[in-house]
């Protein structure tokens, strides 16, 4: 083809790229030949060769004053100007995808038509080169070409998809300066741009101006509705859609616009589970004839699925004439979200059986459904099938699978998923997020997984690699929650302080608050818990999650020893869930206030809540810790008779504990033998604990042997049997148990007690003398012991579990950690204020007796928390009533 190119009659000595001026005008050349050849070009290389010939011929380099003069053409050929030939070169480069060459040529065509700049900008956007598209528009302005009403919507689209608020607002200024503010197409593009940049306020202002001028159309309304849906303002979106249906019907519209309107609003209905509104939109779609459309049908299936109306979703699905893979995905996702896994998996199998192409969305919908419903094994198994099928997971799949690993504590599988994500580029190695939300979501899921697998070193490694400015509320919450639930609650508190500190402070959400309240509950840190409570009251962003946060406050105050404040929070709740009632009952139960716990139970039933097996477990727990044997057994029988609930092993353990604490060991043993299921470890531990109270050595040995058979023995079990032997004076058996523990590698946890004083929390071990106030502490204890001995206190030396003389046993008892903590509390706490002590092991019987006497002579309520309950010592009595 190039062999037929015309040759210039005279050398013209012109080089286009150098910008040299032509040596002569009026040469004998034929531009129409080049124009024809350019139209036939199929590759950028060919266009480039023809371009070089045109440059060599001087056809693009005439002096500016003569650009409007047409060059001579072949007979019967149209006259072609240099500018037309230049735009022809641009068009050929664009047709071959050579946008960079097209730009270079277009910048040298004077004046350059806006239409070619528009095509060039659109081509960059189509290729995903959004920054380049904006750069081209800036070069267009520098070249002196005025943008038109086609240019600006393209540029605004690029600004929105980046997103770049700075560039978008700059072009907004250009629009106002050039008089385009009344062009509805450009204004609609502005609404969409500001929405994509997360600037809903500016988008709303533009929309309001459009409607005030009366130039709005259906696209304007669709744009603002979509903006509110994406910003999670679902109710506002529904309100706007309602107004839209009343206003826009008077304006010109088309079927495509109606379809977009319906598809825009249905996600808002689904997110709110707004059944009436979903049905109204469905009716609207039927009336305007858009319902048979596949996009509308898919959106309806999705909305009905999220509303829990799978019957309606199935009807829509069956009525659709054409179904695509999205239709099947929406059905699978709907069944998974509603918990109907059998139907979801059956539909999934049918899809595979009928060879309907499965995409990542289908696999992910089922995996996510299993993971969210706690079926973690099924989720992992399905993920393996997905990999074997050759389908590649996306970030959402990885997040769902990591959630399943976290639920199972499956560390090895979690690390495999982590490695897979790195290998397949689903996770960046350099931690350069660049604003990618999906990357951060995967990192958050990894932190959550490693934390719940108790691998805090790995969790912190990932957490520390995320820049402070990139961490969002989820990043902080999973790290804090991991420490609060599975690690060190003190670390959780430190992280919370870092989270809200400047300059990159992040506002905690309701889940963060619940995690930090959990940490306060573990540490019995009531002072910090009250500060968090005050923070919640000051910030009204938690109003929508009020009952959720309130439940955590009830639990925190109960576990910190202030059950009365917990009741105040409970009574102030405008809306109570079943968890609220159960939390309040649990609080009363652990504080030995059984009658109040049963009163809450009665009020719960009157409020219309049906008790479940968890509720009855709490009721039995409360009765067991208050010696309410008859009431507890009555509720145990009522479970199956009145409510049709089958007692689980945990319920039997509570009933056995209830009988055994009251001394009815024979009936407790009979209950164990009559259990319809094999007794679990918790049953044998309950029996073993009761044997310690009533010194039944034979039954205790049997219970311990059962625990050993089940590999469920621990330091607590061996300590209990050792205490029983010591009480019976069987010191050889005590030595044998200690040797057995040493041989088995089981170490007894040292007793530790901590107490909150005015200057912070102080902790003490048995015989601890490391505290600066140790001399005063021991002196005060000696004085107190002397005073209560005069009142009738007799040291219970059987709790000094050593084969030594009585005087040495008395000295050992004085050094118990809870006594040291009490003395410190008395030295540092203002008169009249309660002293709150927490112990990691069960309270010693001698300390319990001593505290009862001491409460008569001090102006403090002494609150002691051990792993199973609270003891409130006041005026010579304890809240446990001896049932502990």
C-alpha cells in the first residue's frame, strides 16, 4: 500500500515535529490520497508511516494565516484542508488505540476541534487511564480549545471514578466560568461526581439548584437517589424516590431511565428490610412495564432476599423470561442470608448440574452464608471445592474464609489462606494501600483471624504495618476485641487510648465500645468502665445501637461488682432484647441475689419473651448460688414440661451443683447416673467442687478419675482434690497429687489478687512483699487479725495446705493474696467507699471468714470477685449466705 504513496514534486523542507515553517506554498501534492489511506489503516505502525509521509510532504505545516486555504485536490476529489488531514491522522491513531500519538498530533492542529479531544478523553476513560483523561482535558485547555457540553461530562466521570474531589471541584469552577451551569447533562454529571467522591452535601446542593431552575430530568433524580443509597442514607433515598414518582412522570423519560430508577432504589429497600416499600417498588415496576427486564428482576430478587421474603423472590425468579448468572447468584445469596442453607446448597448443586457457568459471586455467596451462620467447617470445605474447580476467589471470598478460620481457631488453615492471598496478588506485599478499601478489609480479616487464634505476634505484625492514617474503625476494633476476648485486657485498654488519640484519632463504633467494656469487665476496672459510659452518653452516635451498648454496660457493671448501677442502666433502656433480660439475671445471680434474678425472670415472661435454654441456664445458676434448691429444681423440670426444651449437660451440671451445695450428694450422684447423655467434664467438675465443701473423699476421687479419662483435668481439678485430702489430713495423698501434677507438666496457678486504689491498681501474690507499702500492709493485717480474734474469729488452718505446725499455718494464712489486697485497700481508700478486690482463684475459706469479721469493724463494703461469683461483705455478713 505504501508503494502507491504520492511523491512531492518539489522538496519542501518541512519537519512537522520541529515546527519549521514551510519553504513554499502551492506545491503539487494530493491530500486526498493520504486521507483515503488513513481510513484503510489497521495498525498504529501503518498510521505512523503514513503520518511520516504526510509530514515529509509538508501538508501539516503550512503557515497559520494559510491554514484556511485548501490545497489542490485530484480531479473530482473533495478539497481537503491541512486541519482536516490532521484530524484524519488523529482519527486513525484513535481507531488503532494509539492515544499518545493522537494527542501529539491533535495539539499541533490549530484550531483543534473539541470533538476530537472528546473522543481522546473518552478513549482514555475506556482504557481505565483516568488520570490521563484529566491530563488530556488540561492540555486541551492549554491548546486553546474550549470544552463543550460533551467534554465536561466525560471529565467529571473520570474525576468521580478516581475519585478526585480536588480535580472535580476545579472543573466545577470551569463550568461556572464558561456558562454551563444551566446545562442539565453537565449538572447531572456534577451530582454523580460529587457522590462518587463522597461529598454528598455538594451533590445535594447541585441537585437543589437543578430543581429550583426547573431543568431537572429523570437522570437528575436517579443520580441523587443513587448518591444517598451509596452513602447509606436509605430512608432519604426512599423519600426522594417517592417524590420522584410524583414529579418526573410529567417530564420526558424512556424505558432505560425507568429501569435505572427501579434498580437504584431496591438496594435501599433491601438494606432497611423495608418490606412494604419493596412491594410498592415492585408494583411500580409492573405498572410502568419494566418488570420483565432482567436487571429489575435481579434487583427485586436481591431485595426480597434481604427482607427475608424468599417466597416472593422465588416468584419473581420463576416469572423472569431470561435469567443470567446474576439471577442465580441473587437466589443463592438470598437463601444463604436467610439461613436456609439446605435450599441454597440444593440450588447451588442444580446450577452445577445444569452446567450454568459459576462465577466467583456464586461461590462467595454460599461460602459467606455458611461463615456468617457459624457453619465454618462447611465454608472451608466449599472453599476447597472452589479452588479445585479452577474458579479464582476475590477479596470478599478471602474475608469470608478467614472469618470461618477465626470462628474455628483454625490457625494453620488461616495461615494457608494468608499465603494464598499473597501468592495470587489478592493482598499487596508492600502495604501500599493507595485508598483501596478491599486491601484494608483483607488486612482487618487477617488481624481478626490471628487474634482469635491467639497468635498476637502475627496479628500485631500486620496491625503495625498498616499506617496510622490508613487504619479505620474496623482495624482498631478487631485488634482491641482480640485482646479483650483472647489476650491481655490491659493491652486492649492501651490500644483504645491510642485509637482516640490525635492526630489520627478514630471515633469508636458500638462494637469497639462493647469490646472495651468487655476488657473493663475482665479486669474489674470499674473506674475506666464509668469513663467509657460517660463517653457513650456524651456522643449520640450510639443512639441507633443503644440497647446493644447498654447490654454491655449491664455486663460490665455486674462483673465489676456494682449490680445496682447495672440495674439502673437496665431500667433506663427504652428497648430491651432477650440478651438484656438475661444479662441482668446473670448479674443478680453472680452477686447472690437470687430473688431479684427470679423477679427479672418473671417480668421477662410478662413482657412477652419466651425463655430459651440459655435463660434457664442463668436461672439455675442463680438458684445454685443462693441455696434456692426447691425453686431451682422446679425450673429444671419446667424446662421440658412447660416449654418443650431438652436440658443439655450444662443444665444438669447446674442441677447437680444445686443439690450438692445443699449437701444432698446422694441425689446429686443419682442425677449424674440418670443423665440421658454421657456426663461431660463440667458435670464432674461441679460434683468435685461440692465434694470439697462436704469433704466427700470417695466421690471426689471418682470424679477426678473421670476427668482424667476425658483428658479434661487441669490445675483447678488437682487443686480441689488436694484441698480435700489436706482437709482430711491425708498428707501423703496431697504429696502424691503434687508429684502427679509435676509429672504431667501441670503447674498450679499462683493465687493473685488485685485491688483498685486512688493511685491505680495494685496486685499481690501469696506472701508478696514487693509493694512499697508492704510494711504498713503487714502491720495493719496483724492489727486486724488480733482485733477479730478478740471478737471470736478462729483461723481455719485446714486451708493452709502444708503439713506444718499450727503457728506456721496461722502465719501462712495471713499472707494470702486477698488479705494483702484488703489491707492495701484500707490504707488507700477513702472512708465509706467500697473496696473492690478481684482474685484469679476461688476465695480461700479462711479469708472468707476473716473478711466477714473485718466488715464489722471497718467503714467499707468489701466486694470480692472470684472466677465463679461475688462476695459482698458488710456489717458482719456475706451476700453468698454460705452457698459458695
